[in-house]
């Protein structure tokens, strides 16, 4: 049984690979992997493999940064009350925590609000502005939202408040008048890198203010939060985001804040070796659980804690919420995948738009992501919230969601987000017209559902080429994430040995006399496997043990395999 469709990533030419092999003295598999990621020159290789703080763009690149810092300076001098409006995901929670902590250190009065996912919905609203007005706020800062909140910003300005927006979402309507906007995706932002997470934008604001106030180094204490947000929000792990994540992971490993130490302990993550995988699969889900099923302010309070014991207790609460979230998500996924298979594989649809009033809105994003990855079509899942149909959209890698939703805008109440992930709100009577508009758009784009998901291969890698230097260079390619995935390698003529039932897929693999330990990720791949049959495998390379200076033992994670006649194995 072959699990994936195999394809090459980037299709680099032999000339491009040979150039890096000779110019940088790299192993061929590493050179091919870098070229497939668009890294083709000696300078680009050096910047990629050795990210440093001097590669960060200065915060003053933002056209509105001077105005933003001037407002913070006024708040510092006059003790103006600052109201921070955040969001209920990891990016919004870390952005809020970082800004609250920094302003409080300077004696600036701060209040913050995280909207309730079910009662308030996403984004800066007139109601939130009213709450800020009632407590006497003079400055309102929207983080991880605000770009498309023209009405709320106009109301804030009419109430006499100055507004700063720290966001990274695409502008889908009219630009808000009178606001100071720090958003690298705005065409007039002046910022050279468009793909920062919102917490990355907040870090730039903190950096600029700290520099102006003579304590520049203080800003870099927030890079642990920036790394969490950058990894969890699935922004491209390239260029500046790689640098921010590398520096943030170093801080997490060496000197994490008390709130994060409690979370690391509760999640069972070793502080000294925390990785992007730990963030995606163990830390981020626990932080997200606060806002998906309850009050996201608990996660902010955890991150702000100076008492590690209190942080640990909050993390335990979030652990229980996360377990409940996973249970609900699995129930919803089972229902959705069955309906999606009927629509896509038997009824010939090119998209998935499903509504169920009983689905929990807090799990629709994660379920839509899984369905999109499985079938590689746009997926929109909706449920009933406050008289509207609200839900999550995922691109499945098939198209730009914002283009899709813009084409379907007459049949929506509101929408917003990114090209690959968005939120959607409909009136109940709009559902059928919206469903037809989405399907029409997807069919005109000739989207074809995949019976099997695609797995992209970076390079051929024989076992004999997995040397200590190869492992060192592979380690330098981290941190892995969106647009810089862990490399997938291809090996032919492999024999899988000693893979016993109940061994959790643990086995030994042999190629041309070289034996290595590994795991088969899905035990079903081994069903009916002929004894001593030679296979082609797709695998990733992990390390077991090792230190910063010495590599560990290579462990192979086998993700798929095939033998002659089953599918055209890549050459």
C-alpha cells in the first residue's frame, strides 16, 4: 500500500546542484535540498545556514513606526491608559502578553482584552472600543487584528482615542483612516519582508521603543514569545522569520520566562532541546485550547506569570481543555471526512463546504486543515453562532483563499485572514448560494481532489551518505516549518528488517550493506510486505542523542514505501 503521491520538490537542475556542491563543498543531497528551496548562491547558503541577529530588518523600516513610538512616548510621559485588543490564538495571545509586559515595565497603565470566540467573534469591534472608552483609555492598540476594522477605528477616533494596529492580515476592504498601522502586508508599509507574524510586528514596535528609550537589549527578551507565534501561526519559515525563531528557541532553551517554564513542564518538553515540533504539537495546542473552548485570557496570564508554580497550575487547566478539544475534534473529523469523501470522490465536487449546527466552532480550523491536506481542495466548515453561520476556511494548497472569498463576497457577511487560512461569517440564507459560488470558482480553477495526498521529495540520499557532517548540515537547516519543511529523502534498494508487530513500527533498514535504525510511521505500510523484498522508501532523518558540537545517531522515519509495479517510483 502506497500512502502518498510522490513528486519532486522544485525540480532543481543538475547544473544548479553541481554549482552548490563545488562552490560550498556541500554533500549532494544537502545541495539539492537547498536549491529546491530557492537557495542557489554562496551568499544565500551562508545566510540560510548561519542566521544571526544582524540579518534582522530595523524596526524603523515601517513607515508608521515613528508615529507609533511617539504615541508610546506620550503614554510614558503622561501616563495615558493603553487598551490592548488581542486575539484568541497563539499569535494574538503572545502579542498581547509581550506588549502588556513591556509597557508595564515602563510604568505605563495597561488594560487588555481578548475577545470571546463565541460571543464576540474575531477582530476589533465597536463594542471593544466602547469598553476601552469606558475605562478612560487614550490609546488603543490592536494586535493580530485591526487591518480591516475601519468602522471600529473610526469610532475610536471619534471617541478621542489614538489607534495603533500591529497586524499581518491582508487588507480586504477600505484602509482605516487616522490609524497608525504597522502591517508588513500593506502596500505602503515600507517594510521589506511581508511575512512576519503579528508577534513579530509587536516585537518591532517594542524594539523601536526600547531603542528610543536607551534599553535596546530589553526588546530581545521577548523573542521566546515571537518564536512561539512564528512557528504556531505557520508563517513561512524563511528569511527574517528563521532568524527570529532561531534566536527565540535559544532563549527558550537557555532562559525561558517563568510562564513558559510552567508550560514546558506540564507538556513534558525538555527545556534544553525544545524544537519547532514541540511548539507545533505540544505547546501551541495547549495555548490555543484556552481560546478554542474557553477564556483565552488564562493563556495571557500564564505567559505573564512571574511565579512558575502558578503558571504550572494554569498550564494544567489548559492541558485538560486541550484533551477535551482533541476528543471533540476527532468526533467532528470523523463526520467531516466521511461527507468529504462522498462529495469529492463519488459526487465529483471540487470543494468542500459543510455546515452542521452541532459542531463546536473551536475545532473547525484544525479539522478543516486536516481535510484540506488530505484532499488538497478548498475546505470551509461552518456552524451556528449567535444567529450567524461562522467557521474556518483552509486552502488545501489548491488556491489563494482570499481570491476565492473575494469572488464569493456577495454571498458572505464578512471574511478575513490569509491566502491559506481564513475565517468566514454568513447569514443562514446565504449558505446555498455561497456553496454554489465556491464550487463554481474551484471547478473553473480545475481543482482536482487527490485520492492520495502528495509528499514532495527533496533529494536522493543513500544510507552511506548519512555522515556526521551531513547530520551537522541538516541540523543547520532547522528550524523547520512552513516553506522550510524537514527534508524528505528517497532511497532505493532498501530492505526492512526486524519490524515486529507491537514494536510501534521500530525496525532496522539495510541498503547496500549499511544498517540503520528507524521507524515506519504507519504500520499499515507493512501489511503484506514480501519477505526480503527490496523497496524504495521516502524518509526523514532524525537524531538520537548528540550535543551542540557532536551529532547523535541517525534515526530514519519512513513515511512511505513502494516496490516495482505499485507506482512509478521516483528515479
